[in-house]
């Protein structure tokens, strides 16, 4: 590590020693927050890459830059039976992380004061690495990815993110202001935080920077929190990246892009009024565009995400499989259907049963708010067909038979429903649910 990097790391360490991140109460549990668990569940990214359902029991998961351990707790909750290892530059943070997981009953967890560059010396290899809100603070993102790749098992997956230079540009301007004022020469303290507040509050309301990075946050009350000021206006090492930068770092680190974590929000066709009737040039060009190009175009047209949040892994390790759309009816007969673990809750099952008993439609999307714009509503008979998934995985053949028992007659013709007709309906339903990973489909 060169002298400049060592100085930056020390500034970052001091900042998070004084204000550990995330600063949430130790007793707060993410157990009832399916959005957090959905993204941090190893099964989500593994299925996207391999169209297979992994077992988390016995896996080893790293939280690289674990902070005060709230993300480590999410990883432990989302991946039952996994060993959690957390590293962080801040001794104060790792102490809090250790307390947090002990308080919530997770004994197979270990926390180490170390940098990402130290990973190859720690003696672990990992099935999954979570590097959340960290990579953009490193002097060289590609080197950080290389260090994680060195301890990633061949079939393992890394989740990491970078700050978007497009979406975050105004916050970088704010950081430049306070850097010029000398507030970031050392570890920002209560004095620097108060100067930051006074600066924005003294500016006229129409001033561009105040409008873009302060006024809305002030209305929400965010600016009253010390942590908010530090991670937005006084964050040591913060910098922005583009999609092109992200893919360049992956190439340098020899890692393969898998998907954006919030992939549903990065579909470029969603930006057009009529995705089925694109301008001729776009209709001809988009099918030929690479994933990187499509993401770049989306970013340039509509940079809505603060984070460029992605999954990656060793090249050439993805399973070879046919997409669901390419399956024949014979293929479907061999499929096993899993419910995504984050939907498999007692509360959701109770609500589902209530809808079935009262013959009311049931909306799945309300239980994963991040997918709310992709609303999926189940009619009560369809919900009843899927109910056994809350107990255990089902074969398509078993679901066909259950559907036949629940609704033996065609409601229009009153003729007995055939296996072929029921299979057609199930194929359409499960394909729609699989797009958003409400269900996971694994062929034999």
C-alpha cells in the first residue's frame, strides 16, 4: 500500500471509528424486511446465474467492510446455516458487529479488523462476498475486486457496488465545497458537521446546490442525523463511477458480470412509451446491443440509482441452461418449483389463506416492495394451487393434480379441465412469477 492510500485508509478508519455505519440499534432485526433479505440472499444471485437452487447450510459468507454489523445480520438471517465472517478497518465497528450477531443468536460469526487488501492473508475462502457501500471508497476499485476474487470459491459470487457519478454528481459538488473549506483535511468532528449544517441553512432556498442535495433531505429530517451529514457531504474517499468504469474494473480483475442487484429497475425497454413499437433505429439496434451497452444507455437516459449495484463471479463458471421461455411441455413436466425463501413467511401464508377462504385476489408484490411496480395478483383458485409451496418445493406434476382438484371444470364450458389445459395455465403463471424470482424453477 502506498503512502497516499495508507493516509486515505487511516482517514476512513478514523471516520468510522467515531461514527460506525450503519448506526442502527443493536436490537433491531431485519427479519421482517423482505427487501433487504431478498437482495442479500445468496440464492437470489446464484439462481440468476445458474437457474439452480443452492443450499446455504455450511456456506461461508464474507461481509467485506462490515461496519457496525447490520448488513452482517441481514446476511445471517437471509442465509440460514452459513458462517459469517466480517472485516472492517474500524475496531469500534467490528466490536459492535460482534455484539449485534451475538445478541440475535448467531454464534457462527467472526469479525476481524482488516482491510480488503488483507483478505488473501486471512485463511478463508468464500461462497458469497458482500461488499456493500465500500468499493467506491477504495483508491482503486479493480484492486479491491482482485483481492476479493483471490478468496472467492470457483462457483462463488461477489455482490459489490459503486457510487453513480451521474446520480451522485451534486453530492460530489458538495464534498468539493467542504474540501475547499478544509473541513475534510482530517476526520470530520461535530464542529465540521455543524459548519456543514450552518452553510446549507444560511444559503438562499433557490441556490442550486441547496435545492439538489439539502432541501428535500431537510424536509425528511435526515440532516438532523450526524451519520447523514458524514456519508453524504463529508465522506472521506467518496467518488463516482459510470457503467463503463464498472465493466472496465471487472475486466481488469478478470471477473464476469452476472446481473445488477436491482435488475428489474435497469430494463431499457421500460423507458419507452411503447416497448412493442420502438423507433425503427432503436428496434434494429437494441437486439444487437451487449448487456454493458444496454446498461450504459439506460444510465445516460435515466440515472435513477445512487448505486451501481451488481453481482459478479469467476469467468466461465455459470451453468449452461435453456431459458424458461425455450422449455417444451415435456421439459415442464420435470420441473421442480421453489418459492423464494423471502416469501416463505408465516404472515404471508396467513394472508394467502385468508384470501383463498374469502375468494379474494392476492397480490404477491406487496410483500417485496422493491418489485411493487411489477404487480402480480393471483386469483384465489390459483393461490390455492400454489399454497403447498409454503411448506416445501413442488413438482409441476403435483401442482397440475392439485389444480385439477381445486377447479375440476372449465368455468365457461363446464367440461372437465384437461391436463394439457392445466399445464398451459401453469406454464404461463410460473413463467410470469419466475421473471421476478417470486418462484425459482429447476428442471431435472
